[in-house]
């Protein structure tokens, strides 16, 4: 088995807080929300699992006798939950298994009259998987216009818009934070606490 | 390859900037060794990025050595030393791309430029032959890309995504060659795909006015978007965002700071410079 400290990218002598911080950062990086519909979703899930396992392992090693270290909170999967009621069930299965050509074949052979909002949504998914983001955006837009109340289509379109507004490059936005999540996260609070803690311990050692 | 893959110098640590220069100089030296003094002129930032990525992936950089610059004998520089053939590979990639670019220029440019291209072409043919023999996979991928691109441009149905497909697929496949397992292969392909797509589209955005004048193919000229700059930014952002997602799934240790800098600062700032026609920064001038 790989060294859990290496997985988290910390040294074995790191403090519990440092490990927690490293874990949080990685968990944020590999979070399934960042890979919705992406062809790499399963890779991210795999990485997430490794990180969770490593974190648990370290906790177990460090807290021997103190209790359990189960903190895993994986939330992978579940994006195709309403598949069984769908008329394009086989298309969804193909997309999930990354067989885009087969999925597109079925979609393209659907007669014009049967092209529902879901059809546009799935066309968009195929385009997105191929890397054709521009077409994907227009298919998702059509799907949302046809069925404005569908959460699934709306989420896909929001995901496109999120990527397009990616807070990249500072010149036009005047923003200096380039990460893909914004605002003050619990990690920031956490690191602020660590800083505060450091200062406290400095004072104490000075006394 | 067009030189859009740059670092943001102001955000680099001094030691990172030094090692970036050392990779650039190391590549330049290798090109001189493998081909000729002249091919060094075709060296681009894009190939430096490629070489650095390869070196980081196989962790083959063993250190730096001091030497003199061939172009400016008064200047002392550092050269990155590597155990693998990544400099040779990047040189070959650069020569092969330059050769096809020249061939392409010959097809659609004015009289004087044609004349100039004809003058250097025989040399490039020879070097190209050598590079293609050594790295046949690279040669096949680039040759296929050129063919697919020509086809796509002739088809009146070709939209934005389809026009970027050949370049994107080429770079995706080139990076996928380096994978050590199937999982990494998919991640590298996706990363290369979106970087390639971004390069193609930013080049198209850059050349829009020129292409309009000369009636050349340009995917943005086929679009009827109202706010062209916003549209370009959205499309380019999305490519970078997706490349960044794939990038996050790769493990880099060597040169990580520089690669992060490029992904988060270098490429976006280049993108803004191109889309909003800003003046080139001090940053881009010299290595």
C-alpha cells in the first residue's frame, strides 16, 4: 500500500492540524462537483477515495486506542439517478461508460418529432464529453428552454456558465484570487485559527 | 505551435524564473545539437512548456549546469540537465510543427513571404526528415492534424468546436504518449485536448482581423455573436477551466510552481492580452 503521508503530500512529522488542512485542500480539489459530467469524473472519484483512505489511515495510526478515525465523506456517483424512467436509458448508460459514439448513434437516429428536452440534454452531454464545450452549451440552453423546471438540465447549464466565468485572469475583473472556488471557505477560517494558535503558543513559550 | 503558453514572470519566485530559463536554454542547446543553429530560431514557449511537462512527469531533471549562450557569447546561462530524451523530443516536435507551418504558409500567403519561405524550406525539409525518423509517432500525429484541419476548413458546416478538434486531438494524443497507465492516459489526453483547443482558439482570436482581410478561414468569423470579446473569453475560459480540472488530477513535483503559475496566471493573462488587445507586458520580452 502507498504511504498515506505521501498521498496527502505531508511529512510524517506534520501536526494533526497540518494534515487536516492538506486533506481539506485535496478534498476540495477532487470534489465531485468540480467534475460533473466530465469524462474524468471517475478518475477524480478514485483520487478522492485514495485521499479519504489515506486520511483515515493516518487518523487510525495516530489515534490508536482513542477511538475510531472514520471521517470519510465521499459523495461520488448518483448523477444519473433518474435514468430508469428515461426513454433514453441506453444512451445514458453509454455516456456513463464513456461510449460516446454509440450514444450519439442512437441520438442521431431519433426522428425529429421525438427530440425532447432530454434529447437535447443528452446531445449536450455527448458534446461535452468530447470536449466540444461550445456546442454543449447551446444544447443545454435548448434543453433548459424546452423544460425550464428540470433540475438536471439547469445544473448542466449552470456548470457550463460556471466554467465560462471561471475567475481567470485579473485584468477585466480586477480580482486577484484565481482559485476555482470563491469566497471565504472553512479552510480559510481553519488556517486563521492555526495562525492564531501559533501566536498563542509563541506567547506561552516566551513566558 | 504559436507561443501562447507563457509564464507570468511577476508571479514567479526568482529561483523558479531561473529554472524556467534553464529549461528554455537547455532546449535551445539541444536543438542546436540535434539539428542546426538555425532551427533554434523556431524555438517557442509552447515547446518549452512541453519539455518542462515531460521532464516533470518522468522526474528526469537532475540539476543545472553553467555555460555560455550561443547567441550572445558574453551572456552566461544555466542549462537544465536531464536523463531522459525529453529535450530531443521537444526539439523534434518543434521542428515538425515548424515544417508543417511553413508548408501551410506557402499555400496561403503573399508573393514576398512565399519567396522567403521557399528559401528556408529546403533546410527545414532535411531537419524534418531527421525528426520524423526519430519520432515517427509525433510525425504521424502532426501530419494527421494538418490533413484534418484542411478538411475541416473546407467544409462549410464546420463550427467552432469542429474547427478546434484537429489541434486539440493532436496535442491530447501527443501528451497521452507519455502516460504510464490507462488512467493517466485519459487524464493526459483530456489535459492536452483542452490546452490544444485553447491554443487553436486563441490563435484564431488573435488572427481574426487579418483573416477577415485576406478572407481566410476563421471560426469566429462564422459566428454571429453580438459581443465577440465576451464570447471569446467565455469559450477560452471554458477550455482553460477544463484543462485545469484535468491538470489537478495529475501529480507534479518538479517544476510544480512554474506549471501552476502558467495554468493560473500565465495563460489567463495571455488570453486577456489577446482578446482585449492589450499591450504586451514586460513579462513576455526576454528569457
